[in-house]
């Protein structure tokens, strides 16, 4: 191992221990859902937004609120409905008769953690209000642009089984989500623990254990993690295989209409770094890329009508790509 990588390794292990305190605090409230908590931490470290898909009652809101409380961050929950307006998210300008001028009244987007509940129930004009905030991390009211607080993390949920009254999310917005997570039911043992822990007269609560400055230090350590050129080439090969499957001896003829964008390449690298960080390693391996590959790519592949007719899912396509691309 190279000397500089060894120094990064020691720094990562030191900062990862702090993140473990955050995980332990969240675990006071959240039972199971290791996958969800792990991916939320990856989003927090990577400054990446998350799209959560799962049936109601799987502790999605509780997990987000718990993480916000454990890092001394502000939290806002926005219930998306068909009659929601862009100003309900961003805020608006209020006229003040005393000063004969307009003053901003900032909306719920001005928070560290924003839960967009059932995000696909709002029309396109509301979704467009999220584009600027998610990419540029700013909101424009009138002629003035206001920066959003750091960290700024959007965690949006959508229900996969109830489609009445929903709107498809624009591809440009979906691509701005770093990860799309598929949340599943807890195991039998976990559900019994939920019953014991949450059915009492008092509910467990989290306490602030780290501040936002400590998160910035962890981010700095995460971005210093070493990525070998062969791993970078492996990441590029994966995204290229979604666009040019024939070059990688993949038989995906007529199944993939559009492959992953260059943003996917960047997010694969950043998320792989965060995945390695959470495991206390100062270097990225191909296994890190594989571990987060489905979450980064599943919502970026636009499948053809033929694929939908044959019930081929994006996850199946991604798995075939990982099986075909040579691992360094």
C-alpha cells in the first residue's frame, strides 16, 4: 500500500468512527433498515439527493427525521399534492406597506434535510421548482438568488403500488437524484423488535451527537480516498456499456432506449468513495462500485417498450452489465 494511501486510511478510520456514533444514535429509533441508513449516510457524505421507493409504513420519514436530529440539522417535511404550487416550496415575496418594498418569505426548501413525501403526486410546474434547488443548491425569488443551507439533502419518497393521481417525474429531475433506493419490509425478527420498542407509552428519541462542521471534516476525508486508474476505467466501462452494449458483448438489442448519463459516471465514483469510507478504507475497490451500482443506475436507464412488454426491469439490465464488464 502506498504511503499516501496509508495516511488517508488512518484519517478515514478516525473520521468513520465519528460517523459510527451517528449510526448508533439513529439505531436507537430505527430497527433494521441497514440498507436505508447506509445509503442515507452515503447521500449525506456525497451531497447527493435520494429517491426512496417503498410502500407506506417502512420508517422512511422517521429515518430522515432521526438523521436530521442526530446531526443538529434542520428538517422539513413537504407533503406533495396535486394542488401544490411552486411558491409552497421555494417561498415568495411579501409586500410591506411600511417600507413600500418586497421582502422574501422563504419556503420549506430552506432546510438541511427536506423530505418530499409522495413527490410524484405534484404536477410538472412544482417539479420544476425543485430542479434549481437540487442542482445549483439555490432558490431564486424575484430578482434575488438565495443559497440553500449546507448540507442540503432532498430525500423524496414515492409509492410503487398506488399510481392513481400520480405524475411521472421528468427525466431531468430523476437524473438529479444520486441514488434510487428500493425499500423492503423488515424481517420477522426486526418486526418483533419494532413491536417491543415502539408500542410502549414513550417513544425512543435521538439526541444531537455531531454538528455540521464535523460532517464537513468527514466529507473532506472521504474525497481524499484513493481511486486507482483501473477502477476509474471500470466505472467508465460500466456507463459506456449502458449506451453501447455491443462493444461489451451484451445482448441488449432493443431493450435499452437511452443509457446512463455522464452524471452517472461521476456519481458512481463519488458513491463508491463514500461506500469505502463507511467501511473504514482509504481506497476504492470494484466491489464498492458493484455495491452501489444498482442504486446509481436503476433510475437512469430508459427501457424500451419491448423491455416493458417482456417484464425486463432496470435492475436486471444493470446486473447483466456488471456480469459482462471485466473487473480489474
